[in-house]
């Protein structure tokens, strides 16, 4: 039994070419590959894992339609910076631009979620006087916008209480499903991202 979809145009052409003898032409149905937005917390405990994760997602490009990589430090204060520009915090992209991407994009945030309390909960004003929402507000907006979002943490869940003296890991876990940066954790995160 053929699989895929009937190619009506090719079938009509085939019938004409074969003196009216019906010959159905099928085309393979291509599975839509997911778009991925990968967001890295840089400048802390995640830095040592970033090259590994970047290589992992570069190797997975055969299975993914598009992978875009962005960086932030500790929390997103309205802007992130793209990897493709080869910059480290010099050219920024507003979070609002990321939020315009397809709703079914898969968003993966990689970070330890550990920071000073004010970095997560306080609004931010930059040196030019531009005002940005708090990190928690930006994270909540990211979570509300996309159907498939996970957080991957290099600090294992068993160690969260020991590290989380500011309470920020616990707060971010209320926003995102959080997975360990282990084989099992990555497997669970991918499974969750692929759910319909």
C-alpha cells in the first residue's frame, strides 16, 4: 500500500503519457521539522557546558528545520544577543522579536537559574535610560508565548536546595519545566518538547 499523499498533477500527467491507463503517483509526505530557539545563560556555571550543548544542537540540525541561538546573562531583561553575529553582548535583539516566532517553535533555555534575587525580580533600566521588565516577567512571557518550552539546568535537581540560597531556582521552576543536564534529563526534555 503506498504511503504519503496522492500527487494529482503527476497522476494526470502520467495518465496522459500512458495513453489513458491510470497510474497513481504518490509523493512522500515530509514531516515538518521543528524550529528551535536555544537560549544560553552565559557568564557563570553554564559556560563550561555551552560548547557541548552548541555542538549537540549543531549535530541535530539534520532533524531540525532551524536552530537559532541567543545568549543572556542570568535573566532576560528585555534583550538577548544572537550567536550568529559573533558578538558577546554588543548587538542585542529585543525579546519581543523572539516572541514573534512561530508559536510551535521549541524553546530551550540552558542556565543554572541561580542569581541574586534582585536580578530576577527587579525591573531593569540600562545606561541609556531604557526600561525593561524584570527577568521573571520576561521568562513568564516566554513561557506564555510558546507551547513547548523547557529549562535545562547544569545544577542537578538533587543539589538545588544546597545552591538556591536566593530562591531563584525554585521560582524559575514555577515558570518552566526544569530538567537536569544529564543524559536522562536531556532525554526527558526532548520528549516533553516533542509532545503535541
